[in-house]
C-alpha cells in the first residue's frame, strides 16, 4: 500500500520471528539442549524491548488510515507486555523442564499471544481490535489446557473455550449494532458521529453494552466472571499468572483507547453502567474470596475484585483517571506477578496449591514468605507498597470525577480484602509447619523474586518516573487534555 511505513510494525514482526525461531530450535535441538530455550526466549524479548523503546520513541502516526496507532500509548503498553512476557518465561522454566517434552511449543504460543496484545493496544478500529483479541484468546485457550494429563486442566480449557466463544459472539454483535448506529468502526469516526448525534440512541447504547459485556468476559468482570476460578485452578501455575496479569492489562489497554477515542462523546449514556459494573465486580470478588481455601482460586477472586477497581477508572474517564488506571495496571501487574511467582516457587517444590500447605513457610523459607507477604500487603493497599500508591491515585481521580460514592465503595472493599490476605500471612507466620524441612529455591527464582519485590517497593515509594511515562501515554489518547495529580 503506497504511503504506509511498514517499518513501524517491526516490534510485532520481531516477536513473531522470535516465536518461529523458538519453534524451529525446539525441532532441531536434542532434549537436554532444549533447556536453553527459556534463555533464548527471555534474551530475545529483552532485545526487542530495548529496540522498541529506541525505535518507536516519540513516534506519533497511524497505519492503514487509522487502523493502527503508533504513539506513546501503544509504545507504553508494548514495552509493558514485553516485560510481563520476560517474567512469565523465566517463572515457567522449572515447570517446563519438569513436565514438557517440547518447551518450544509453550514459549512459541506465549510469544504469539504477546503479538496479539501489542496489536490490541495499537488498534484504532473495532474489527482490527477483535482480530487481535482473538489471537490473544486462542493462545490462552491452548495454554490453559496445556497440562493434558490433568483433568482440571482439560476442564479449564473447555470452559475457557466455550465461554470465550460466547463472549466473542457478544462482542461481534455489539460491533455490528454500533456500526448500524453510527456507520463506522474506526474509533475516531465513531467519536465524530457521536458528537453530531442528538438525544439517546438506543441502538448505540445496546451496542456499547454488548461490547462491554464481551470484553467483560475477557477481564472477568461480574457477572461475566464464572470461568475465572475454574480456569485459574486448572491451568498450569505459570499460565494462571499470565492470564491473571497479561490478558487483563491488554484488555484494559483496548478498553481505554476505545472509550477515550471512540465513546467519550456519549459518556453520559454509559458512565452509570460502567460504574455499576465496577461496584458489583469489586464487591462480589472480595466477598467470595473470603471463603476460598485454594491459593489459585483466592487469587482468581482477588483479581476479579481488582478488575472492579480498574473499571472505576473507565467510569471516571478523563486524563487524570486514565493516568490513574494505567498506574493501577502497573502496580497490579508487578504485585500479582510477585505473588504468583511465590506460589509457583512453592508449587515447584511441594506440588501443593492449598492455602493450608503454606503453614510455617516463614520458618522453612523466610525469603519466600517475606516476598509473598509483601505482595499480599500490596494487594491489600497498605502504605509503602505499590498497592497503596496506585489505589490512592485511582480512587482520588474517581472522586474528582464526581463518583464519590463509587470511591467510597472501593475503600470499603479494600478493607474487606485485608482480611483474606492476612489469613494467608497468618498461615505462613503463625501456624506451625506440617514438615519443618527447609525449602530452598534455585538462584534464578531468588533473583526474579528480588527484582519483583524491588518493583513493588519502587512503585509504592517513588512512582514519579512511572507516572511521567504514563502521562506521556495519556496525552496520546487525550490530546490537549489537562493533566494534574491528586
């Protein structure tokens, strides 16, 4: 196509090439040599991360007449996804070595899902976003059922596929209604049509509701959350971590650009719907989490509650709320990766994922127990950890948008969540261990946990560099918007 700079797609092309390279290396290498694939994948992702920042820094353009946006927003999330991928690849090393004959397939599918995420953050048109979302979704369906000899993993994969297909149907139907109402699928064209529209358009409202429902399945918002606990429990532990963090960050990147660039002129028609969805999601997630005995199911309902907090930022749509939402995504991602990597390290040694199995962990592995406690304190929103800073920023932005009642519900829910996080800490530090033998961790896992703990503390104590990068990304979807801090 004349006039299109395909070089701007180099990051996505390089991740795709890395995926094929890992596939090919897996076929050519002997089994003992395949242990190197984790380092090949991680090193390749780090190299692409550096290249992406250097090559796309300061770019602000579109491809295919607005179908893809190459700007600070897509750059921020592309770099974000690559960092998440590095953490997931490194945390998967021991699981892959123990259970998989061909690790290249696992890493290759993981890399293809990253391509889908990067395209979702850059998409500026509904059908393009849908195709990118399906690339991510199909990769996750496969990864969730990767433990083929485990009945729970097979069940998780089937439920994920069936409910994912249903959510995709809702999303496509919503897109068709929006096209019928405004005659466009590009975000900017939708916004232009909405500015010239008078009164409430029922077709448009139903279309937006269906799009929100379809994407609500992807992020596990209530009442579209029924797949999450079973999939989290049945999927391999590293995949659970990836679904909990990566898929949600990608979906909110898409939601934020879609609502900011496309649906913002009709905010009065959908704000109350999103706010009600946020309140229902955070309350249900926290209340059901109180009764969980499995760490993966507990984290599933915890993540549902955090989706409710994130939806607050969407309901309070503004440059300030957008900055708060993206900062929350950063804090949520680093904290959840820390708690999941702790759970992975414990599972790799003990083969257990029940909360009761953590009894006496502080005596068996003080470092692992301390890292998990830091992650749980951060999830609860205690000071000096990432969770406190990002909640303060997002809750303040929500209140300033006139949704003080929603911020009050969120604060109440944060207090509720403290109970079940403290129950896990009680198991580790107060209850006696069933077996007092020391639990030793391999050095790569210790190094990864150390970096994540530092990340949680860094975002909690000195978030300014992250906020500066996020504000630059926010300006890409709110051009001319006034940015301030609460």
